[in-house]
């Protein structure tokens, strides 16, 4: 599934709003020890974002690159805005930015992905964040993870992923180092138990 098909999605799939937690035998290095928040799942495939992998570029650098601010404005931004988190969301369209955020912000391009979380991929949300009008909770991601029809189900069936209900606190938590372990702990699973798990909770 691609971001374009997400915009046309009408029904929620059974993995919508779930975490995928990579198993030790994950063959794809893009997802080693990753926690993925699934935004959309249907017969057309699935789309989500890795939420525990940092991105080298800073929010200030993004704003300057997009010409949303000039250097003097960037210097004067408050620390919370300068330190706004940017994550590596996945291996698809890595040059494209997305903002996952609480539903207290909405624009014409915002897409609800759960009862409490929305996705916006246009510059208006970045302007709002710069101006202090942004959502209460948010994180920016470059790129996303996408699966074709039946692909994710096959990977789960092959013991590539555990899945469990997503936790909003974990999605927006800026501490990344132990997010993998904390996602597992939310299921009552310790890393050393993973080889015995069967694929879902």
C-alpha cells in the first residue's frame, strides 16, 4: 500500500492501529529491531511508520531546506520547536515528510488513522508547528513502510512480526533507545522470549 492509496481508504483493517514488533529472525535489515505503527491495512496492502529509528537531519534543517524559515528566524525559534523530533519512518519515499499527530490539529489534507491520531503530509502543519499553532503531540517522519497485497500477512505467518494494540504514549515518546523493549513489555514479552513466540498476541 502507498500513501496515495491510504488517502482513498474507506474501511479499517484488523491491523489498523496496531504495532508490529520485529522478531529476531527478520530478514529485511530495514526493519531490524523496529517497532512499526500501522496506519492502514486492507486487501490492498498495508502502510505504517517505524517509530524507534532516528533521522540524522534536524527539524531546523528541514524548515530551512523547504524555505519555511530564514536563518535568523531559525536561530530565534524556541528550543521545543528546534528539537521537534524527526524519525526515519521507513524505506519507501524517504525524501517525503509525514507528521503523525494528535487529533487537536486538522487541515484539509489531514487523514484520521485512529480515533485519536491523524496523519498530515503537507507544509501547513510544519508552519503551524513553527508558529505555535501545531498539535499538542506530534512527530515527523521521513519515509514510510509499505506492503503489497497479502505481503504483511505472509510475513506475520512466517514469524517475522509480533503485533499488538498500539500505545499512543509510545508513538510520541522521544526516547528511542529502549522503545523496542518497552513495546514488547506492553505485551508482557521479554526479548529473550521472542524465539518462542508465534506471531501475534
